[in-house]
C-alpha cells in the first residue's frame, strides 16, 4: 500500500513541480516586466529549488561521446552486447580514422566493470567508464529497474546475479581470449563468487580482479549501513521494506525493495549535508554562479535517480552477505541455471591476480572489508596481490572524481597492464604464427587470407 501512496503523492506533486519550473524561468527572464531585480532573482532561485525537490528523476544517460587517447579524439558508440531480463551488458565501442591510434586500441585489454545493484543506476560509474576508456575496451553491467520487468520474466535472486556475471565474463573471454574484471561496492561479493565457481570447474578465469569498496567481510569495521543489516532480522526487512509494484508499471505485482525507500535511507544518513548543499545551490543561483549550480544539478540528477530491486535479490543479499557471512565462513552454495548446487571456494582461484581498493573515510564499506578478499584467495601468489588505501577518500572518491582519476586509476591501469602483458604477447605470437601458416599454405588457400584479415 505504501508504494501506491507514494505514486499518488508523486502524481499530485507533478503539476506543482512543473509550475515551479515555469515560474523560475519567468522570474529569471530579463525580457519580462520583472526584469533582473534582486527580488526576482530570489524568487527564481526559490522556485528552481522547489522544482528540483519535487520533480521525478528518470534514469540518466551515460552521455560519453568522445574520449582522448594520447591527444587523439576517439568517438564512442554505446551499444548493448547482451540483453538479459534484469540486465544489459553495455559496450562502449571506440572508433577512429587514425591508423596508429586504431592499432593501439586493438591491442588494449578488455575490462568488464560490474556496477552495483544497490539503488542507483550504473551511470553512477560514468566517471569510472570515461577514465577507463583511454586505455581499455570497456563493458559495464547496466541493471534494470525491477518495476519495469514483467512478472513472466521470473524473479531475480543473488544466485542469478552470480550467474549473470559468469555469462558476461565468458562473453568477453570468447571475444578476446580473456579479460579483466572490476567490481565496485556491492558486486565485489558476487563477482568473487562467480570467479571462484569458474575456477572450481576448471574454466579460464579473468586475468585480474579489482575489488573496490565492497563488503567482502562486513564484520570488519562495521558502518551504519552494516549495522542496520546486522541488527534487524530477516523477517523485519521482509515485512517493512518489501512492497508490490503498482499496476501502472510493466512489473506490476512484482515484490521489490522500492527505490524511493532506498533514497530516503541515503538522505537520512547525512541529512545536514544535503540541506547545506541545497542551500548553497540557492545561493549560487542568486549570485549567478552558473558553474557551481550546474555541478549541483549534475550530482543530484544522478543521486536522486533510483531503481527498485527485486525482493529475492535484496533479501538474499541481507542474509548471505550481512547476516550469515557465508562467503567468509565458507558456507555459500550457489545454484547454477541447470539446477546444480555448487559451493563457493575462493581458495580455488590460483591464476587471477587481484587488487583491492579502500577509501580511508569510507562510511559505507568500512576499513578492511574489501581487503579481506586476500585472506580468502589463499592460493593466489602474493606477488599477484595488491591493496590500496586512498587517504582522504570516502566511498565515492575511490571510483569518481579527482582522487579516482589522479590516485586510484593510474594504479588500476598499471595493475591490469602488468598482468595483461603475457596475454598480449601470446596474442602477438598467435598472430605471427597465423601469418606464417598462411604463407606456407598452398596458393589456392592463401587467396582467401586477405579477405579474412580485412574482416578482423
């Protein structure tokens, strides 16, 4: 019932938000009788703030059209590589007419970025993607809003998340021979599980795993987020935060953890900070500080856009990750798509190098929670393991903003390059052997070689 009440309230507020937007434009227009007086500026700012507080925030776009690669502007085409009911695997395909740059792009490693399914859209990692594109082929998991997934598509649990990640890794391995995986926040746990299961079966595993600010072991330095999940019972969450999607959406009847409840929780963690930010925005509008006002809009356009999570997935995460600690206790069993039940054994990972990244001031995943992955992957040689603690960085600072670009990314890039070089050398050797074999082939067979080369 709460979901229906919220939707009714949102529909009721929509015309008032539209009115506030129109009034703001009216009072800020220099051609109106109100002019640019101090009073009109304050009224315009007040109505603008009212509009932003009352408007509905849709899913943002990545909006990455070009990136700079060693001084050359490279065009970006965003496309869906794999389409699953609850997730799209997106690729940011790079194009250039510069032959030297094109050769460089082809030789760069492929990276799968697994975005969190924890309330916000994958576009929260826009800065992560944009930065990575200079040196990597980049793919990202773009999770769907559960209220848009019809009931006939079935439910989505934590096991399904793990299976999705394995499918995405296999897709990149098939395309490029191997790949690298980066997980940010919540997905560190299912990604580690996915790679562990692949290792246990003898499948090729990613060359590197980079885990950033995630609750591998939520018992270490528990934060307010961890304490809520640990101190409330499973039944409390099922009773108090799970609701059915109203009839007005494609996923009508689906049990979800609604996005608006998650957003309320985000704001409740730091209410003073948000109030101060909105007041500063009001002052920037009055002062005509367009740059600061636009920075506020960009942040909150992303922060206020939230999605619903399928109830099974959310409740599984509460139980497995934050209450029973099944990954670190070695008691986590995952059901594969064919119904096989498999135990998650990180100790079976032997070849995938792994890097963990934590922020010194992270108030979502506390100190030591991500670093705990090293204690689980005991058969990965120490020379293939690395941990970074970013001084002065909060949770978002390790994957977005100045500290990410200047401190974290160079180390992530170098770590991936270090363990991709043997694979790159193997690819070059294979290419040379192919050319040599083509030259030794009969003339009739060689006739088709140029055509094959052009297709590559």
